[in-house]
C-alpha cells in the first residue's frame, strides 16, 4: 500500500481543504478509492493503487494552492480537480484558474475555471471575431460579458452591444405576450441583463444602458448598422440562420470585436438544419483574425449535476445515431 504525506501551513488552510464535515476529502476518497487520515499538521493518503494515491495527494496540494490564492473551495471545485487530475491536466487547470478576467462590483474576481475557458478568454483577447460553441454551463456568455467589461474599463472600447435572436423556445409566443415589441423581446434578453448586473451591479448597469454605453437589442435590430469601437456579443447564435449571422458579422466597424456564442444541441428553430452557427464556423475557420472555440462538458462549471446531465444527453443522442451503412448499401451508392 502506497502512502503520501501532505503538510498544511495553518489550521484554516486545512479546514478549507477538508471542507465542512470533511466533505471534500470524502469526495476524493470515494472517487479514487483512497483513505485520508489526520497526522498532526499533516495528513496521510493511503491507497492500493500508487497512481490514485499520488493523484489524491496532488489534488490536496492543488487545493492548498487555490486556497492561498483566495479561491473558493467547494464540492464542484473538488469534482473538477479530480476529473482534470485523472485526465492528466491538473497543473494546467490550476494555472488556468489563476487568470482573473475582472473584479465584480463587489470586488469578487471572475476567473477562468477550466483550461477550455482559459483558451476562450485568450481567443477573445487576440481575435477580432471569436465563435464559441459549447454546452450549457460552460460560461460562454458570462465570460464574454466579463471580458467586454474589462475592455470597457481599460478604455479599449467605448461601448458594449449585446444581442440574441428573439426565438421562442416553445413555452411562449411573442404575439401573445403583453406590451410593445421591446417588452415582448425583453424576456429573451434576460440572461444578458443578469450577467451585466452581476459584474457591474444593477444600478451601474442601468446607468450604462441609459447612456447607451451598454446596448441590448434583438439581433434583427442590427441590420443596416456599422458598429465602431465596441465589443459585440451575439448570444444564442445557434438560433440564427447563416444569412443572419453573415449580416451580424458584417456590422463590425473600426476598433470593434465580436463574439458569437451558442449551443448547437439547443436549437429552437423550426428545423435544426436552419441553424447557421456550425456552417459559419466552418466557413470562417481559415480566416485570419477569427478564433473558433469549442467547449465541452469538461468545461461545465455549474453544479456538478449539470455536467452529468450534459453527459447523459450526449450519450443518449449518440446512441440514437443510426449505424453506418452495410457493405451492400455502400456498393449501391
């Protein structure tokens, strides 16, 4: 049986790493089939498999480093570190988690939480246009808003323009919602408001909107405009056709950057074939100054159950795919 020792600097550090009622350690023990026992200011990690013992010790060391940097340690963080350690990406993930995009109005740092998110932020910083495709919970929209807010703070841009298609998801129909057109489409833009309020605070975000520093509008309102010195965020782009995305992309003016975000597994158009996001990414993949980012379920940073839901749906959808054609079928083709 292999044994690894992990030393702690303070009681507070040890308590944070272990979690409430040692729940973090229990997660590690169960996932890697190891035991973690107290020994003065240190712990012993024991396991039948040398690799699992080493992984568990590495995870505890990484949690110490995250705590020292001021990172919040919670159950989801532990699950993420276990997955990344198993995949051999623990060190790179911890480095990615050190990248602060911006401080919120409360002084809370918004950080990348996965290697994929770190690469996404890098793409946003380095490219004129970024297309990010990935499942729910990967931070596609939130990180785009955070990066836009930092660019506004730094004076790199003069305004933030946020848009998304006003497509019904089946629960409501625009024509039956109360109010004028602006009031009808407002619920579809609510996720954008939520991100802005979280980063700027509701009062400051509202002032920015009143001044026009931040503009939120349905995608159809983009036609015929030239958008200069702005960060343009087109959210839910999987619900736009290819001609609509072409229209949006050609609005890009001097000193502006654009990001298209979307989840191609959640298309609300009458026919999924009408979605232009994947086609757009394919057409523009070789164009200089355009970054194509694909996040996966490994980048989901919501409650762990969200990652499990995404995995389950991916498996179910994969099982539904028809088997490849038989030899006879190929010959007939």
